[in-house]
């Protein structure tokens, strides 16, 4: 395809976004050039002829020469343009050099480092006590995705899933939140220049319909996510301060602290329960430095006879803290104990049927496991045991009387 040159008016950014793509292929971004600066008038600009690219240009530029790719586009903001350098003096550009545009092919969709959480307004979300396990740091199936307005990009969608589902995608300030609007965009000239790879993005327009939460849906791409995260460290996780670190579902490396797995009823509300934990427990001064991740996950169950039982949904709470050495994970352990005590007292009213805690700290030689069912389950268990004892007693009595052989 030929190179598309066009001007466009840029509408305002849309709302209701959740995760925002960080890299761009803008002409004015210094890191997109091999010399670490934007080209000036005496420079010769070179785009690789076989690299497909979309480049956003904000302002006018004079250049000595420019080599263009065979397939690509320049998206020109109002007033942006390219002109030939007329030889006049350009301050700050005394000697021209050869400048190459960076290769954007390696920017992968499933690299958590290339995404950031944003507020519905599009502003960067402030850091707080709630974090996400690694698989949930990239867009999940019910998330909103935004590519920054007045910005171009290229992203590799290689995936172990045939289809990557999303609630909406915002490009150039336009929110595409229906299957038809997304299909129309994919049929336009820009989409093939922006998205490449074997994964197909699909917009559904629907958020999570379950108040107990929805699993992220990135499990199949978990190895791809971890490979991207650990590439810089030679595929090695940091050495934890505890001997037997915990391995939360959806997280790449072991952690010191605590995990709690909750079984829930139809009355459970994930967002309300998260808010309750933050307001009543995490906000306490003694838990400063403790961070929590909470989400619905699917945990594979052991075999029952010869038939697999599939994956059961549960609520996973991961608690970590900023303590070091022998104290690593101890604040998270105390918070986990408080959560378990609250479950024992109020779990039934909150829609929690049982909770199981596991701990690994710098002061423990091995993980500690605790389990707390709510009162309703406890009574049922006791009644079941009493019934079993009575049944066994009756059988023994009949046997001794000669009624059973």
C-alpha cells in the first residue's frame, strides 16, 4: 500500500477508560529516534523501507531529506507539515546528521510494563494500597482500553488466545464500544498499520455482568506475560526474603506475605468487599506499607475418580508488605489474620461461605495454612459428624445383638 498523508481534526478524549497504552510512534517523541532527539532542519531522516508504521506529527518541520517507508502513514495535526530546508541558519542545529526512526515491532500487547491504570477521565490513577497480579496488569476481557489522543502507535497482538475480548477501545479520542463500530475501524486504512500479530482484538461493549466479579481471562497468555516481565532479568524472579514464598494465581513470581482464598455465595459483591477492606483495615496506620490484590480467579480442582472437576471460581486476596529480612511479610500476615477473624464474624452476611489463609514470612520456615468457615458451615459440619457417629453406633449395637452379620 502507498503512504497516506492527511490532515485530521482531533476530537476530545473519551471517558470510561481503564488501561492506557504507554508507547507511541509520534514524530516529536525524542526516544523514538536513535539519537535521542527530534530531527532538526539540517538532519536527514530515515524510515526503514520494509517497516510498517503510523506516525503522528504535531507541528511543522523543515528537513534536509527524508526517506519514507513503502507502507505507512503520517497523521498530521492541524498546522503540521514537512518542508524542505532552505539553507537558512537554524539555531541548535549547526551540523546535520543521519537519524533513524526506532523499530516499534517489539511493543507487545501482553507486556505489563507497557500499560498503566487510568481514571475514567483518562488521568493517571494515583498509587494506592490496591495492586493487580501480573496477568491483570494488561487489559482483561471486560476492560476499556485507551490509546492516547493525538498519538500514533504500533502494537504486536501475538496471543495464545484466538480472540482477545475487550469492552471498548479508544483511538484518537474516539471510543469504539460496539462490535460494528470496531469492525468498521478495522476495515479502515490505519488499523493494519497500528495492530499486527496473530491475536484478534474483539470489542464486545459489555462490562462484567456479575457483582461477584469476573475472571480476567488472560491465563492462556500467562507465560507470555511473565516472559515479557522477566526478560530484563534473564528470566529470573527476584530472590524472596522468605524460604517458601507463596505463588498467587496469575502472578509471575513468588511473594512473601499472605494469600486468602474465599468461597462465596450469590450475595457476594466484590467491589463492596474491596472497599470495606480498604476503609476498615488497610487504612489503619499499622498497615501502612501493606498492599492488597483482590480478584476472582479459577483454580483447577483435583480429579474426582477418573473425571476432572474443571476449574472452580474463588476470590483470591494477595497481601504483601514493604518489610525486609526476618520481618518480610509479617504486617501482611497480621492483616490476613484480621480479615479471617472478620470472615468468621460477618462472612455469612457478606456472602462469604469460607476462607482459607496461607502465609509465608521471613521469620517462618514454611508456609502456614489456616481455614475459617462461617458459622452456618461450622454448625452443618458438626451436625454431620454427630449423625455419622449415631449411625456408626447404631450399626455396632445391631451387630452385637446379632441383627447384623
